[in-house]
């Protein structure tokens, strides 16, 4: 029986925010310089005389980063009013929205304010519009959304203009599918975390055209089977649970598919992926907690244990036979 994680506590969210901010601020300038990205100007200045019942403007004394932090907002009018202030600065580091009962986000909410990162957790948000991140096209690098109540899934199209986006995490947000070409051509995207959703299908080229992508986490979803070409080919478009091009030319070092419903690892899908991963030191494919049936479809792994033992973690059959017993980490 599949187990489920307990919802993240407020303490866990706060801890994550702290770690994310520290990592972004300590390493951000170095990473931007290495990749030729424009430095995000940390101005360390809140709006003049900013006072709001539900939102605060907080400055990190060490880094002078500025966070607009909103909690317990009850409706979209309150949220809109909280972001209408006299402008002495249009650029901020973080926008944080937590524990709100807002269901519909106002159109042009930020009115061209720009942020380096967005953190939105434990809200009643039902949808994200295409232009939600308008104003942050050149500045946004981090997005974290968890435990929201999206009815129609996450609108990934809204990310396509965020040219400097490094990491996107959408957790426990009722996602059921990743649409075709979901992430477009985000040249700097390195991390995608989609754990604790209900994803049962991946669209065509869902993770294609992402040359810097190094980590995908699809754990605790409802994926059942990956078909030929899911990771690396551009072929037919016949409808399948996971489209043939979903992981087109993926050259990542970390793929987490724990606790889905995979029953096999198709050779045509996973052998090319593992071959590419072998070229990247420390690469790992995690498959713990899937109900694998170790029939002839998985014999290709039996024949090449030494070649893949450093990549595949946690492959066990439903009869408790550990197929990959040759691997010390299993």
C-alpha cells in the first residue's frame, strides 16, 4: 500500500525559506556571473512608511535583501491593496504568500513589481494566470509552491518568459498532468520538483529543451509506465500515459521516481537514460516504493548489473525479491 507524506509544517516551510534565501544570496551572484546572467540588484529598501495589516516588508540585515511577506490574507482585495504603495523601489528579492484564503489572484497583481523569488504555500489559490509573473521576466530565479488548491493544475505557460529561472517546485498542489512542452525553452532551469501530486501523465516534450536541467523529482505521484522514447527520442505522437518525447535528450544527474506505480523499467526507455547518466559522475535514478513485476521485460537489467549498479537505487519486486541485489546501496 502506498504511503503518503504528512503535509509540511509551517516550521518546515520557514526552514526551507531560510535555506533557499541563504543559498540564493550567498551563491547567486557567483552563479549569475558564471552563466553570464545579469546580477539582480539587491537594493535593501522597503517602501516609504509601509504599513499593512496583513503584509510586512522585511530586510535581511546581513544581505540587505528585501522580502514582501503576506500571511492570513482573506480575499483578493486585501492582497491587491497590500501591494499598492508609493514606489521608491520596483525591485525586491522575495514575495511570500502563506496561509491565505484567497482563491482568485487579481489580474496584474504586482503591477510590474519584480522579484527574484516567489514562495506560496498553504493557500486556497485555485489557479495561476499566464501573466501572474509579469514584471519579473528578467529577475525571477526561484519559485516554490506547496499545498495550494489548484483546480486545473499549475499553469506552466506562465513560466516561459522567466528567462533566468533556476528552480521551480510545485508540491502537493493537485497536479494530474504535465502538459506538452510545459517549460518551453528555459535555458537556465536546473531543478524541477513535482513531488506529492497526482501526476499520471507527462505530455510530449514535457522536459525538453532544458539544456541546464540537472534534477527532476517526480516522487509520490501516480505514474504507471514510461514508454519507448520518454527520455530521449522525437518520434510518433500516439497517445500514451507518458509521451514519447517527455524527457527528450535529458542529460540530468538526478531523477527521482519514488513511490509511483511503475511495474517495469522498459529497456528502450531507461537504457539510453542510464547510458547518459553514466557519463555524469554521481548520477542516480531512484525508484523505491514502486510495485515492480520482475518478468522478462526487466531481464536486460539482470544481464548488465555492473554497468548500472551505480545509477539505479531501490528497485525491488513486489515479491520482495531484490532484483538489484548486486548493488550495495540496495
